[in-house]
């Protein structure tokens, strides 16, 4: 069976920290995310032929607010669903958003799980499962490396015969490292796998390193919950990580 195409999300928000955090969480859930810091870059993206299945659009942005972005999209003939993300909770704003052609209006303070439920409803419950990039085999392969088993058909991993509760992103990182045993894999390469080639992190030129460290910390914990002596993912200071083959 072919791997389903991930749902494409365009995220437009001028808050770098919020955009970066939400974008990573959505990628972690299997969505294909394109992020923009303002309305004009997003409009330029669509004008140049870019596409999306759903747009997540901030209401308050400098230069051009979200409602104006939505109006311009609709005037240009764009019909994809738009969800407004905002801290403005008054009914008047929600009514304006819906009248302008949005399909939903979500307070930024709501939990990620609420947004995910809305996205799944809008996309008719389709849960995308992306084929791991650079992970050492096509979908359907089973790769065994010492005590590690990788199932690319279902994006699941096991250690010592016990299933690991890895997210899609965590699985892809483990697959990347394990496919290049004893090789040093840089922070930037890992981050590009997570969030797309040459994506610029919201916390500055080196901000992606902190994001990668967070993913690695979570991955190690999940392995050590099964095997307290797990030490296959090792740090190469200042560069990245490597997978060390075990006995």
C-alpha cells in the first residue's frame, strides 16, 4: 500500500516562539508544515503556486491582520479551510472570522489536543503517516539492528522485543541515526528531518540545537524506561549525535 500523503498545514503567525513551538508539535503529529511570520509572505507563497490543505492563521499581525489575509485569499479564489488562532476571545471577533470565510476560531491558550481534534475533523479524520526520509528503506521494510527493530510499514520501533511509544518524529530520528551506525549526524541534519530542509528556527540562527536536544532527551527516556542501561544514542559535543551498535 502506498504511504498516505501528509496533510499540508500553512501556519501564519508573527510570534516566533509560538510559531516554532506549534510547528514542531504539528510536525511531530505527522503534518507537513510550512510556516510564515506574516501575511504577505504567506500570500506570496500561494501566489507562486504553493498549496495547503488547511491554513492556521493568527488574527493580530503587524502590517496585515489575519482577517485581511483571509479576504485576499478568498478574492484570489483560494478555498482551503482556515482556522484562526488568537488570544482575542470576544464573540465579535469570532463572528467576523466566520463571516469572512474561516471554518473555526481557536483561542491560543487552548491545549494542543483541541487543535488536533479540530484539524482531524476538518480533514475528515485522515491521519497522515509520512514515510521516513533517509531512514534506510522503503515503507514495508523491517530493519533489525542488534536489539532495535524498525517497522517502516507502520512507523513503529521495538527494543529488546518491547514496543517503544515513539511519536512519528521520534521514530524518524531513531531511524536516521540507526541507519548510519557510528556516524556523526549533525544537529542541522536532524532538525531538517524534523521540520523541513533549511527551516530557520524561531530562536535565532542556532535555535534548532535546543529543539534537537529536546527530542533526543525524550527518545533516550523512552528507551531507558524499557532498558535502564540503554546508551546507544551518544552526543558528539558541538556537532550532533551518533548511534552506537550494542552487543
